[in-house]
C-alpha cells in the first residue's frame, strides 16, 4: 500500500514540526550544556554542540526532507564522537543527538518509500555503531538495545503509523465507492420504476381520458338545435376542453417521469394565470381576480410552477365545494409571493367531502419552499386560504 505523499506545508503542521524540533534541541542541548560546564572549553566541544543544534533544527523542515535529515543525524552522531573523543580527548558522557536521531528515524519510516527508507535506516544504524566504536564500546547487549531503541524501533513505528493511516483511508475510500455504487443502483431502480409508472399511466389513464374527449365530441356533433341542446353542447365542449387539458398535463407528467425536462418551457406557470381563470369561469365558477405587481418571469421556474398548481387546486376546490364565487388575490414583492382567497360554501367543510389530497398537495408545495400556509373557516360559511412563498432560487 502506497504511503501518502509527504505534504506538510500547511500552517498547523509546520507549527508542530517547529515544536518537535525545539523539543529535540532541549532534549539534546541540556546534556551538552551540562557536559560543557564541567569540561574544558575546547573548540571541538562547541563545534559538536553546533552540529547537534543544526541537525535538530533541521527536523522543522518539510517531511520531503526526511531522508536527507536522517542521513545527516547519522553523520552528526559520528562527528560528535570524533570531536569529543578523538579531537578533544574527552569522554562522551552520553551527550549527542540521541533525541533528534530517534525522531529522524520515525520520520524516515513514516514518510519515505522503498530503498530510500532502508538507506536512511542504515545511515542511522551505522552512525550509532561507528560512534560506539570510537568511544571504545564493545558490541554488547546494552549497546545493541541502545541502537534498537534509537533507530530501528522509531523507524518501524513510523512505518506502522503511516501504514495504518493508509489502511484506514483505503477502507474509507472503499466505503465511499460502495455508497456511491448503492446510490447509483437506487437511481437506476428509481428510473426504471418511474418508467414503469409512466407506461402504466399512458396505457390506462391516457387512454380513458382520450376516450372521454372523443365520446364528448361525438355526442356534441350528434345533437340537434334548441335551447336545451345549446346548454348540453356547451357542457360537452367543456368536457372536450377538460379532456384535452388533462391529456396535456398528463403528457408533461409522463415527460418528468421519464426524466425528460428539456420541455420545461411547456410547463405551466403564472404566466398562464388568465387562461386558467378563464377556464374555471367557463366551467361555471365566478372568479374575482386581483393581482398586484405580478411578474411571473421574475420568479424561479420551480416556484412559478408550484404557485400555478396551488392556484389550480384552489380553483378546483372552489368549483367542487363552493357556492360558485371565488375571490383570489396575488401580490408579488421582491422577497415573497403572497396568495389569498376566500369563497362561500354550503354544508360542512370537513374532509369527508373530498380526499384531502388537494390540501395536502398545497401544504407540501408551500413547505418545499419554506413558506407559510393558513386555511380554514375564518368565519361561518366562508373558506379562506392564505399563503406566502419566499421568492428565492429553487432548492
């Protein structure tokens, strides 16, 4: 499994790298200062201190430098032994870059791939071994353990940490891919189901609605003259018009079910409000329409269509359940579209007179746009509907 690319250039990680480097400076610097305070001020001692300080501060560099920094720590470990033991003739006293060397081993294991990682580890081990040789230390268990704890273990820990992070990322990636595959499968299934519904609607409802229009036209053409005949002819013409309108709406719904919204311009909107009201008047409903600053072209398409459907439902309810007269008012502002209506009715306005799906449809459309809705009998014998739709981009 590939390790992630060593990018630690953001501010937070850079700050953490600086803190780690300063911690190594303290961890290696305090033993050095204690040694320097109790020994002669030989220039080689201070040269060793400068080398330790330099490689510890190098740990603040970006992670892409982990390899060279690790090799530098191995070299400095040898250089410190040479300067103190060979040049200055002083004992090691445990000073050096042990803290920084362990951190550089961890970074090398965590951030370097392939042969370069092994080269960095070899440089660190070699630095420890040569330094111990210069100090006259034999290959003993304590020295082997010191090499293990300062180089190999931090290096292995770095590889384990990065490998585990990569493994977790791989699991998350696979989980995301699986979720996307499930979502695509659901989308395909939903599309198939919508297609099946569209076909069923076309094969059943569309056929029957078309038959109603054909029979109404045939009956109208077969009628003779006379006053009663004229009234019957008007009713049959209304049936024909209703049939054609129902078929047109059904075709639009079938297009949507098939996922074809390229014909969105044909979707009804408040721009066809006058025609919708005139259609209701022809059906026998007296509509008193008022609208203030109504500019349908300035409304989002989805809101425009929703408002049209709401008005259509209000007209239908008034025609079915009212006394034949409806007062309808629409007001448009830059922020909202306000619609109110009232009509008288006879009998009880309970849901037993209808299925209630019309009001449910209005509530759903208003809620979809985050609007407000109030309806009911504000006064005896009068049904009122009032709603507000925020004018915003369609959700």
